[in-house]
């Protein structure tokens, strides 16, 4: 093993006191702990056979963490341990130790790093990279620090892991217990570089504890909305969090004054540990280039760069990848979105750099280009009236769209309240969930993360919806499917035992499929009736696959109904798909009255 400490490594006997920076090698005596670990590891691989160690997001190593915490004598496994995994690039540990762990500045007794060595990889280089990444989280040079980290490796063709190395601070009780559990594992003693006394790391006192997406998160967010005096429907919290976990780009559309910007502010303030993590930018009617968002080089002085609030937030997000940042773009469609937002759209999809200027070096600290931060969430609001521009399909297709409407019940609820909106009252109260949300948005999710019955139902349902829309020339692409699945997985985590597969699909029909549709009666009435027929004849709760032919036959029957009968059919559909039923009823009503409709209403 290559010693990653600055000092030279040398082997000494296990009963001697090793100087800082030297390696201790102990003799193996018992493999019972390793056998137990590999049983738990096999269960993890069985649950996630396709992703394996790449599934490093919050909670997936919990059985291993619980067991190790017991063996190490740690009383609070959720706060005092963490585990990450990587299947391709060990340097990913750099961000995962922080993003998946405690908020910047806290210390954790124990960390476990699981590294898969692909058959075509250079094992020596990969392990050296892992050791280097992990060392920074022991020596205190990174915002989150560990008393000891043990690295396990899985070699090609093996369905088990073996301990590779322990990196630890001097005089660590955790390290001594690790040696007893996994004898023969080399130990590297790491110098503390944190700049302050390392203190009692084993008794962690975390300011903010990261918690996973869970029903508890939803409950606390709803309480926070009440605390901030924000009027929200019962399902809104779950839809917003699931949408951001699926993709960090969310559009809030609807009538002016219905609380779109207030929702964005309330959510961002609750999830952000500090106000600096949230920036609201009002889009101007004269925005015709990307300069309004990302600034521009000063044409008169080649050393200067004109900054913007959005750029400052990007720079902060890049500097602190462990924290979530929120950019709220108010009234996005006051100008043509493509003219000022194109660089963001491209970088968001490709994860390539945003080009800032063409100079040979940095201008006043602004680099030539900036990678799109994976911890940056974009929330845009949309008003539809004579002063705004309609979004193009390529923009709508890249986001979940949550619509805000007002009915008599909502108005009555609003009138019964008396306190003013107060987002400052909930600042940082959900900061622990912010890091988990950033991890979910930047991680991977697939149907294999659901139980087999739900996975099969969604696979059949998405294919059925595609076939229905395909018959009318309104196909959707792979990106839409991928993000629908990500939404469903996050939604399942949020609602736990109360999760409804039908509700999740209902929301995605309204938020991902219908917003793409606009046109006249000849163009839209057939596919809208076909969607209504599909939802009438099938849901994920049924134990059979959708019958597209039967749905199309049902749509033909709907086409002969008058408007009152269609409204009645939509009313009956509300029992299964309430959001879809209400949306289809409004769109079909406007088609009948005006001959034209859009999914995004005024």
C-alpha cells in the first residue's frame, strides 16, 4: 500500500507505540467479524444487483453501519458512523463524505469506504486515489472530519469485500477496535491538519444532523409551512420534494399572486443552513442574453468581470459542495427563456462547464468556465398573461411543472388566516434534509429501487402512456422516463408505508406529460380523451398490464359525449387520479369553449 501521509511509512510491531505517519501491521487471528460483514454486504448486493457499490446514497449502507456501530461501542449509529461506496472513481469519496454526512464543520468517529475495483482498472492507482481522498477527511483539512476511516475493496469476480487499510488519528480507540475486528489490516497514522485541537471526536456534538428523505421530513416540512404562515395543500410538500429529488429544476406555474414565489422561499429557507444559500432574482422584460445571469467581462478593462447575484451563488455552491443552494428565478417568462437561460439548460443536462469569458486566466477571481454545481437547485415561477412569453417544449420538457390554482375552498382557508408570511421563522430548521436532497438529486435511482410489484407496474404503465401518446404523434423521450422514475423512487422514500403508487403516477402525468401539450381542438382533443380513457381503464394498483387498444376504444366512446357527460366522466376519474382528472376537465372545457388550450394556465 502507498502511504498517503507526508511522512515516510515503515512497519513496526503491533505492541510498540508507532510514531505519527508510520504503518502498523497486526497479525490475523479471527475472521468472524469479516464473515458477518460479508453476509450484510451480500444482502446489499442482492438488493442492488445492477448498481452495487455505486449505490452510495443515504441509507443504503445502514444495516452495515448499525452492526459496525455496535461492534465499535458507538451508541448513536446514525450520528457517529457513515459509509460510502464507489464503483468507478475513488475521488468521488471527496464529495460523498461531505454531501452524505453531517453539515460542514462537524466531526464523526467512524467512516467506512467501500471501493469496487473494475476488471479494466489500474488497482494500484485506484487505491492510491481512495487513500488520498479519505486521508483529507481524517487530517481535518476538509469540513467534515473522521477519527478513523477503514477502506474495504471488492476485487473483480468476487462477491465479497476485504479490509484494505485503516487511516486514523493517533491514540484512537476506534482504530484499536477496528484492529480487533479486522486483524491484519494495515494502519496509517495521520497528522491532524485542522488548525485547531482535534478535541473529543468520539463524542460528536453535531449542530445539524443529516436525515434521509422520509415521512418524518414531510411531516416537519408541513409544520414549517404552518410556522411560516404559508397556506399549502396537503400533497404539495411531497410533490415539491420529490420533484427536486428527481431533478434540481422545478417550475411553479399559475395565476399571479397564488403563492408560487412564497413557496420557493419557504422551502429554500427551511432547507438552507444559512441565508447566503438562497438567492432570488427577478427576471426582467429586457433580458436578451446570458449576461443577466452569469455576468460578463468588462470590455474596457481586460482584468475585470461584472458579477451578478446568480453568479455569486454559483461560486458559493462550487466552493461548498456539501451544502444545497437555491436560485429562485421570479417570473421567468417575462423574457424569452431561451435567450438568457440557454447556458444553464445546456450545462444542467450535460454537466459541462458554463463558459464565462475567453481570457487566458481568471478575471478578478472569476474563472474562464464554471462547472454546473450538482448541489444547485433552480426554482422558477411562471405567470401566464399578455405580458409574458410561452415556454418552448424543450424548456418545459426539462422540469417538473407544479400548477397553482385557486378555488373557493383555498380562498376560504386563506381568508381565515391573519398572520403574514414569515420565511425567516423557519430558516435552517430543515438543513439536515437539505444535504440529503442534494445527494438524491445528484445520485442514481431506478425501478430496481422499488419492490418488484411496483417496478413491474410502473414499467408497464409508462410504456402504456407512451403508446397512447405515440398514436397521436406526442411521444416523450428517455430523459422524461428517467426523471419520472426518479420522482417515483423519491416519492416512495418520502411517504413510506403511506405511499400510493397511483398518486405518484397521477402527479407525474400532470407535472411531466400534460405540460408539453398545447394546441387547438383538432390536435389536442383526441390525445386528451385517450389519456382520460387510459386512466379510466388502468392504474398501478391493478394486477394486470394496460390494454392500450381498449383505452383507445374507450376514447372513441368519449368522443361522442357532450361536454356535461365528459365533465361527469372526469368527476368519476377523480377517485383514482384526482390531479389528472381536474386538469383534463379544465383543458377539455377550454377546448370546447375556445377551440384552443394549453396545460399551463393563467
